[in-house]
């Protein structure tokens, strides 16, 4: 391409030299020819001289370049000297997307070359676009014919950090070419062990030496864990770092069986494990009992080009060790050996899932690289536990147990007995007992009978005990008869018996202190029995509480004697003192019999109070009960305060039931069988009646259908079940379990 410019009298080409007439004639010819020659797309020059138009002939980095350094100085070369004044931020730009990169533009000694130096380093693995616009001109003010645009991509970067920062050190960060193999390493500081590498919170590797192919930016965090007091650290490294990976680092209790494994990377074979330069194992799977801190190195070597590799591993890693891995010449006779660990039995060698030998010592002629797995089967044992005058439970409860499995055996005495100790293949009196399965075992739980005392006090009356003894065998029954003084009426029993029944039958299952209470005037309606400490709970059971769906409980919940594991679906979070736990779906706290003291004893009292309350409520006879009203189907009825006794079950359909009375009036429903509340039924309280003054005493189970709106405290001998959307304003006190399904329970 050519350009045309016109000479003037004062143009630089005329200054400093005269023009002859001949040259003037030539200029005329040039001017004439100019009309026949097309000019450049754009120029601002007034004279006309024939020459080349400015063009970009090269850039550094070139168009579509990759793996460009982050500190790169960008250069542009033109085919002619350019006017430096027109090569500026307007005509020469570098962008990341639509963002203009700030930098310094400068000419070089060669007027055709210009550079762009970014103010800050370029971002890793990022596409940048360079542009030279047509506003750039050469020294004769001739512009580029069109904009010149090119792009390039910077190198991807590996950024490393340690978590926590004092946990250890990392190495291997930097920028690397796309597709290259990169290895990073993590080294724990004293008092810490390496845990894993994570990338954006996702575990990338559990080996302190992590090798990967660069396909973009990586932000890796080496996570370290502080070694708890009384535990020992196992620290693993690979030599060379690129040779392979390791697994099994961490902290372990003294005496623990630890298994560490090493896996070679492509092109390497495992050699051995060393500690302080001494070989400790030639098996890639190395098991040992830890008695102190261990710093182990997995050694690998490069496979010579003329040899084949034999790679060995154990399945499971704890099952045993292997020997014979390495690199060998073609046609070599190779022998590999599998050694089973205690509690395991060797089964076979496999390759690509196919059995190649059932002998622990396997010899073969090598004609290609081989990857062999030594397979081991864990030994299994039986555990038989027997008991008289009590029961036992195994956790987990299985027909057989793998070698090394720990089983928790708990003993629960029958009423009137106490656990005294273990015999057979276990001794001592620890309960629960932890048993390690290393052989078939037979264990017996032993119990002894207990006796209890009964102390009875009375104010404004007298009490006669029949029989009247200093001590009672467990399970014995005692009849207490209270007689009021003149002007008083017996009201209730309190203490270790909560009841209004008189006479009262007391079953001796603990030392008991019972008080006979008398009042001047009788209460209006049935006298509600005290719930004792059970009143502190919105839900209290003996066997467990389960929930599914979105449930809400206002107040505390608890189980006893069942453990916290019987509370399911709540996502329990243990509180710092260990006495209780909490969950987002319970506004109060959660208690269980296996929490820290004083919770176990408190829970025992609460459950006893619950049972006593049930017994008392179920035995109410004052005022005279209304028996079998409406044959148990009270649907759509209006009931006034009183004592209602049913020799069958009670049904409330979707028509609901209305309880009409004042704020201090009471209702007690003694139900000999089940309480069934159909879907969408509503217990309506009118006249100021309160849910806390309503007591449903159910000998069977209480079942509330979907979307039921229920009021009152339920004392169930067995199960209380709430279906989807059921709402209860009251307490659920069950002597077996409570099940919830997207339900709401509000403390009255």
C-alpha cells in the first residue's frame, strides 16, 4: 500500500536545500500522478509525498499467545516510525474485558517500536485485549488504515496458604504453563499434623505432596490440626516430592493401630518407608502400634526406560503388608509376598479386579508393568451376653463382629434389683462396658436385690401404712390410708407419690418420702395432680423422641432412662457443660439420662414424677366421675368442667370438641384405651378455660391426625403420636415415646 502527501514551500523536504527547475518539473509530474494514485484511508498532511501507510507488523505477546508472564511489558512494532504524540492512552490500550488497564506507554530508540508497562502485574489466567486505533499516525501524520486488535492469555497461578497459619508451611506456589504437571507440598510445624489440601472448601488431596495438571488458577489451602494433649503425631512426606502420594498422617491415641499408605505417581515405583534414615517397611501399606511421634518418609524411584514396574497395594490398607514392588528388567522372575495383619486373613492377589493368585507368595515372569492388589478379609467373632433379673443391650447389636470392633454392652436391672458386675469373658462393674472383639466371647451381667424405706408424714390428719415395716423388698406394695382431722378434707399425696387416691397403693421401687395433704375446702372440679419436676418439660418420655419435617417445640424436652441417641431428627448440639444440648427447633434445652451430672438424677426424678402423675390422674374419683359419656365419641360436643371416665377409647372427629368453663376450672379425662383425634379436629376452649387445666390421661396411645389443633396435657402410658401439621398447646408426657411430624408443641 502507498500513501500520497503534498509538499509546500515551507515543508521540511524543501528546507536546507534548493530545488532546480528540473526537480520542480519532476514534482509537477508527481503531482499529476497523484491524481491517479489512491491515498491512505486517513491523513492530515497538506503536502503530498508517495510512501507506505503505517501498519502494526508484530506484537509481544503475539495474538492468541498463552502463558504470558504476569509482569510482561507489552510491545508493539510498526512498519515505519510513528509520531510518539499519537501513541497514547487513547490510541494504545490494554483491556481485561471492558476494564482498561492503567500503565505507561513509551517509545524505544527505534521510532517504530512502543511499549506498554502495566502499573500493576497482570492477573493470572486472564484474557487481555490490546488495541491500536486509527488515531495513531506516523511522523508524516498518516493514520493506520484500520484499528489493530489482538489478544493474549496470562499464565495460570497456584496460590498456597496454611490453615491455621501457625500450623505449617507450604511450597510450590507460582505461575505455570497450562497443561504442565505441578507439585505442592505441606510441612506441619511442631505440635500440628497435616490434614488435607482444599480448593474452595472442597478436599483436593489428603497427601501432603499433591501433584496435579495445570488447567487454570488454583487456590489451595493446606489444613493442619493441632495435636491434642496425650496423643502422638504421624507426619508423612514423599521423596522425591513428585514421586508419589501418602495417606494416614494425623494424631493418634497411644497404642492405636496406625496404617499409612504410599501410592507412586506415574513413572515411579515405591521403594520403602524410612524413619531417621532407617528402613522401617518395604510395604506400601505399613501398620504399626503408635507409642510416640513418628516422622516417616515414603521413598520412590524413577522407573528406568528399559524396565517394567511392579506396583503393590493392600485392600483394605489395614489388612496387611506387601513386599516385592519395584522396577525389573523384562522376563525377570518376580516374587511378591502378602503378610496379613492380626485380625485379618489373606484371600488373593487381583489385577484389574481379576484374581491372579490365591497364594500369599506369588511368583511370575514379568513381561509388562503390573499393578497388583493383595486382598485381605477381616476375621469375625460372636458375642453372647446373658442376664438374670435384668436385661442387657449391645451397641451395635449384630450376629457377628469384625475383628477389632468395639461393642458397648449395657446392663439394666429389673425393678428391685441393682447391677453388681460382669463375669465370664469380662470382669469389673463398669456399666456400660466396652468390649473389643478379638475372639468369640461369652459375658454374664449379674444383679442383686435391693430394699427400700417408706417415710410418711401428715399435717391436719393421720396416715396408716399396711403393712407397717421398717424396710420393704423391692416391688412390695404398701397401702396408705389418710384420715383428715375434723374440718379438713384429704386433698392429695405429694413427694414420691403424686395422687389424690385414698387409700393409696405404693409400689416400693425406691426409698420414698410421701406427704398426705389436707385442705379446708375442696377444689372446684377435679384436683389436678402435681406434675412435679415433669412440669419443667414440654415433652418428656422414657423411650425416645423423634421428629421429621419442620417441627417447633417451645420449652425443654428430655428422655430417661433412654440415652440421647433416642432423640432423633433434632440435630442436637452439645452444650459446653455437657449437662444439656440444644437445637434450633427447640426453644429450651434438651436433657438425656447419659448427659453430665446432675442431669441423670434430675431426669430420673422427672420421669418418676411423670409416672406418678399418670397414676394419680388415672386414679381420680373426686368429684364423682361422669362415666362413658357419649360412648366415648365426644365429637361436636360441649363439655363442662369435671372428671370424665371412659372404659374404652375416646374419639374426636373433625367436628372437634368444646370445653366451656372459667380460667380456674379443670377437666380430667381418664381413658382406658386409646385417644384418637382425627384430621383437622380442634379442641376449642371457651369462657376463659385454659389448656394447663386440662389433663388427658391415656392408658393406650394418643394419636393426633394431620392439622389437629389440640389443647391440654397428655399423660400417656404408651405412645403419643402427632401427624403432619398437628399443633398441641400443652405437654406431651409419655411413658414410652413421642413421635412428631412437622408438628408444633407449645408449653401452656
